[in-house]
DNA sequence: TCAAAAGTGTTCGCTATACACCCATGG
DNA sequence: CCATGGGTGTATAGCGAACACTTTTGA
C-alpha cells in the first residue's frame, strides 16, 4: 500500500489515500494523601506554546499504543512499567490545527513520591484536579473523559494499590476514594467496611503523628485485593 | 506535514514518517428475546476471504471515528442514528498482514427487528454469541473485549432501551440481562425489583400468548430510566 | 385435569447507614 | 484539661435471596 519515494536524498512515505498521524497521550494521576492530581507538561513550541498539556507523542510503526504510552511515560517521569489503561480515542477532524491527528488516550496511576518533576522550575508540574488551567488542543475534554473513566473503573481497578504509598492510613484511603468519586463517606462506616473486606493487613509501624493522634498503617493484601477486583469490588455510594 | 505528489497522473499523499491506516469496526449487538446475537459479514476478498468479520472500513479525512462508524453501520444495516459506543482501539503492529492498521472499535445496540440482512443467502448474518465461528484478523479478540465492555457498561447504558422492542415482557428483559451478564436471576425477585425501581410502565396490550399464559407488556419510562442510568443503575449480582 | 408460565406475597439474614462512646495526644 | 483525630461498637431500616401460593391457559 505504501511506497517509499526518494527525491533529493529525502526518504518519504507515500500512500494512495491520505493517512492521519497517530499519537498517544497519557493522563497521569497521582495522589498526595488528600487530593487527586495530574501531571502536566508545558509546551515549548507552537501551537499552544506555553500552555499545559498531557505528555504524549507519535506512535512508531513497530510498537503498539500501549508500548508507546509506556515509552512516553518512561521518558517523562522515569517510571518503568507503570499501570496504564486505554480509555478513549480522540478523532475529531481538526483537533490539531496543523494536520489530522488521532490520539489514543491512556490514564496512568502512579505514586507521586516515585516520580521526578514537580519542581516549579521544571516544565512538568503536578496540578490538583480543580486547579488545572486551560489546556492545549482538546486536552480539557480528554481530562474530563479520563476522570469519568476512572470513576467508572474504580470498582474493578487497583486504584488504591497504584496510587497510594506502600503503607497508608485508612484515612488516606478514604480521602482517595472520596476524591475520585466526589462523595463523602462516614469515617466510621468506611473503617468497618474495610476491616470486614479483609483486604488490608496491619503494618508494624505507626503513622508519623503529624496529627493529634498517630494512626495505624496498612498494606494491601494482594491476593484478597485481586479477588475483590474480579468480582467487582464496590464501595457504598 | 503531508505533500501531494503527482507522478504519471497518479495522486499520492506523502509524509516524512510512515503513517498507519485507520479504520473503525462495529460489533453490532442484537437480542432475539432469548439470546444475545452479533451481526457478522462474510469477507469476499483476501486476506481471510470467506471468513466472517465485523463490518467496518477506512476513516475519511473529514469525519470523526463516530461518524465513520455510523456511516458504515448505515451502509451495512440500513440503520440511521443507532446507539454506538467506542470501547477500545486495537493497535498491535501486525494485526493486519498487509499493512499497519489501527482500528477504533465500537459496539452498537440495535433492535434486530429493524435490521435488514439475516437471510441465509445474504453475506450478512446474525450469530448467537456462543455460535460465533473463528473470525478474520483479530476480531475474536475484539468480540471478547466488546462483551466485556458491554458487561461493565450495562449499569450505565440504555441496554434494554436500545436492544428490546418498544414493548416487551419482563421475562424478555430478564433474559436480556442474564444473557449479557451470564448469570441467573430468580424470576420472582427480578419482577419485584423491577416493580420497585418504577422504570417500567404497563402497556394496554398483552403479549402474544405463545406461551401457556399471556404476559403483561411493558414500556420504559424514559425519565425514570435516565435518572437510574445517571446514578449507575445496578442489578443484583 | 394437569403442566407450564405469569403474577403476588412472605420470611430471613446481611449490610449500608446513622449514630454514640472511648482513647490518645498536643497545645 | 480540652479539642482534635483515631479506633470500636450498636441499633435500625432496607434490600437481596430463597421460596410458597395463586391464576391462567393450552394440550
């Protein structure tokens, strides 16, 4: 179908019909113990120079979209083998003013602590979800879709496992679920429910008593957690 | 980025880097009152000539994936404005043996009664989900993903509304949910639950007594149904 | 008249929900 | 010593799950 033309030393790839460019973008979610955040990078070139956007890039001919997203993620954050999930492909004809581009969008769940960047000087920064500025291209739309997808997938995905540090307090876990679902749970009922599910195991250590009273630290029990995800692990609504 | 080359009267579209082709495929779900079905078309050309596959085709430069899927659907089934939903994009490098193709996949929910095709002579036929033959390309995988997506989305989507005829018995509704979720509900509990949800309204007519006893016919109450979908309308598991 | 399918009601146990209470700690 | 946050317990209402009973209709 394609053909290679060599003219004046330049290699070009030619097709009978026009082909769009294909990219992947990655909405990187992190959690600081209280609020849900996303990692944005500032564009250094036109169009939308200076605006913030999700990291992403062109897909190579010998990689799948997943491989592409993981590669970009590694380049941006240094993270290897992060948890990613494809959630939508954006195809509106003029979403990129330069040429036709379709974008396979992923979200990633990462531990903020393990990610470089975030220095104010850097061109990559974490933003709380309700403080995200106007983004480049149609990335506002992409963000809204990502949030929605995460909310719907939360009952089947290792949200806590990937977003929280290895050890965490139940309050942090509750904050996480509240941030994603945008609801409020009764503190005591949340505790009881988590205990009954038996997916957490008590750690030896205690939390840094930054608050009045120090709290227990927990770890996920991977087996139990996986079982619950398979069945569709539901919190109260 | 692209350039048009005219050589020996042929117009060609040229790029500095290779571009994949982009197609949409559509998994069309229907329901015959008992079992969930999919509409397949038989390939008339190589590769995979003679094998069954999902209808689909190349995306044009001035249409979105959604528009492309609706157009293909219209061409295949005559249906205008069917309910479609994008569920995954398939990007494995060699999924098409000819060239690099990425496919944005949709599923459609349609009323079988309103769809042409299905004649044995025709090149389009309905297959029950457990009678689908080996498909062309990676369409087996696409089907599995579509089923999975439908199962997960069933609590937020107008599954019944789009798949059932305007009027239906509660038994048909139960069969539908059982077919999608692959579970069995107690007949009486399902009745009671549906009554309590108040999303159905009684029709004047009665069912054709093809069975021993004729049954009530119901319609969806669109307002109530939409409310329930927003909240995430859950059946028992 | 009997079997199959549809419609209605009842009981039981679990759990979501709403609370009250006590303990630990730092100001 | 008291305000704040953390851990545990209890009562209630509502729903899911199991199941009995009645009615209708065709063979």
